[in-house]
């Protein structure tokens, strides 16, 4: 019987890997965001201004000079081949993310069949985010990997290696910077120091290859593009995030009608509301962490709970967030899967859960349908964007995550 089950699962793995390979080969033909990265890698070799040049007719490059420089050696090869390698690398990053998270949860203590259900359940629950990042050739999966792998190394007393990975993520795309104050708050002094020093080092490393003046010019241009006070970042017309939601609710251009538009506010009021929401979330983070500063987390499960929350709030805090950025919810979703698994196991069945947990699971189910709506009913894509459906879905997940009762100790024995 066991032999038969093992063969059956192997067959499933072969089919899944074959389907994935075909999907990646097809997706690599598309000209998406990696084309921007790839072209910027060419442009940095000839002294172009990466941040004023228009790519693909209307898009800009928003990443660091270092990222373009790292890609520049690969621009001498076929763009299709390098794009395909990039997509394959993203699959590897995703698998490493899962390995780190499962190690923190000690899922190896569970039966093998349960471990498999956890993995595929997490894939299904975040399938829209995974698909979007592959479809648009994005870097969100790499950002999560660099941050998680860096944190894992810091926890294992390999602070300089871990700090270098987190610093690389911050340098490429500023989003992982939220983990720098977290390291300080939890008293990982050496880890925080390594992040800071490597980040500064990586900012100026391109000067060795492209010259101090050109690198300084690019850094200034980059900051001009991502500066939160810039008008294009204040009136945020992207598809997700607090800035985008507030803009959709309270700003309408002449002749434009949005389904969720309420009334017209001034730019100053929109800035005040957006920054107020971000400030509230920052203050709420201190409440969420609960335990006093400079104390380590009580367990891997405790740390997972905190890290999952920080990933979850990243898309709310920064402008220019697109739907694919909500793959940042993946660690939080894995944590919620584990918590509700333990609750159901402890109660004996789903029916015996208390009313609060059933309501939270119901909200989580609704948020999944909202996040996956474009995958299931793609013809209404414009409507989903107009009502900022992904942002509302992430707010629901944040509500659930903030209301789940946390137990930082584990059962001593598992079935």
C-alpha cells in the first residue's frame, strides 16, 4: 500500500513538473518586466539615464543601479534564454522559501502526507500571486527569498552572510527595509549592523565599474523616482496599496468615473490620509509585536508570526504597488494554515471550532476568492483594478492575522 501511494505521488510530481516546464517555456516568450531589467542592463553599459528613459512605450525602471549592473553581463546572451533562466530561478526561490518556512514550523514532525498537503495548500491559496510574478517576470519572490534566507542565517549566527542578503534585497528594491528596524527591536545588533554596512557598500559598489560620478548621478535619479513626496507617488494610480486605495476613493480626473469614488479631496488631504494610514500601521506594528523591545522571540513559531506580519504589511506601506506585490502575504498565509490546522486538530473537527475561529476562516475564504478573482474570472480584470480588489483582500487577511489567537508553545507529541 505504501509503495503504491509513493508511486502515485511520484506520478503527480512528474505531471506537475512537466506542466510547470511548459508554462515557463511559454511565459518566457512574453515581453514583460524582465525585459525592462534586461534593457536597463544594456543601458547602464553605455551611460544612459535609466530613470528617465521610457521602456516598452510607457514604463520606467524603478530599481537600483546595482541590479542593472548585475544583469549587464547576461545581456550579451539571448534575451529569451536569460528570461527563461530568470523564471526557473524564481521557481527555485519559491521552493527555498517553502523550505525555510517549513523548517521554522518544524513541519518535518508531521506525517509526510500532511506535509504534502501543507505545501500544495499554500500553493493553491497563493496561486494568483505566484502566477502573477511568473507571468509578469517580477522580483517579489526573490525579495522574499533574500529576506527570509538572510533572517534564517542571522538566527543561525551567520550574521554577515544573512545581513549581506537582506542588504542586497533592500538595495535592489527598498521594500525589505522594514526588517532593519525589526532586527534592532529584537536585539539582533550584529545582524542589523551587517545589514546597514552591506547596504552602504552595495550602494557605492557600482562606482568601481561605472565610475563614481555616473553612479552618484544614477542614485540621485533613482531617489527622485521613488521619493514618497513626489507627486506621482502622492497621487498613486497603481493597482494596490493604501496610496492607490485613497487615490481611487478621493481623486477623480476630469471625465473619469471610478466605481468606488466617493468625493474629490485636495492633494494635501489625500497625502494626509495616506500617510495617516501608514503611520497607524506602523504604530499598530508595535502593538502587534506585544513583547518588550530587545528581547528575542520566544520560539520559531513566535518569530514566524512576527515575520509573517511584516511581510503582510509591506505592500500597504510603499507606493507603486501592483497586484503581484501581494505575494508578500505568502508567509502569513502559511502561518494561518498552520494555526487553523492546530486548532482543528485540538478541537477534533471543524464543527467544534468556536464561533470566532469559524468567522475568521470565513473571512479568510472570502479574501482568497477576492485575491484569485482575476484568475477565475479574468474578463472583469479592469473592474477588479478599479475597485482595488486586491487591496481589500489583503486588508481582510490582515484583520484575520491580527485576530488569530497565538500560542507560541507546541504540542509535545504529534500523531
